[in-house]
């Protein structure tokens, strides 16, 4: 799969059923050549339009399934203090 194909998919957290955004980049281990994480814009498909342009790094081990339209990940929500 190419990065351009990943960029068209929305990332959904199965723990919260919330959209985390869309893939904007990947992190690659230079020695092995394997993808280690997905970089996602926070806030859903229109995040940059509304000004929510933070980035979320999702480790590859958290990816449950890559489908035709979406990527399902399992990321525990952060607990607020």
C-alpha cells in the first residue's frame, strides 16, 4: 500500500468510536525499512479548516485493521487529572 492510499482513509479509534483524523505521514525505521507509526491530523476530516491541526502519532502496533475507507486503531483515551 502506498502513502497516497493511506492518506485517503479516515482513522477511527475503536475505544471511543471517535474519528482521530486522516493520515498525513508515516514514521519509518531507517534500518529495517518498516513503518513504525502513522501520523494523523487531529480532529477529523475538516480539522485544518476549523483550526484543529494538531498531530497524533499512532504506533503501528495499535492498528487493528486497514479497510477500504477507514483505518481502525485501538488507542486508550488519555485520562484527565
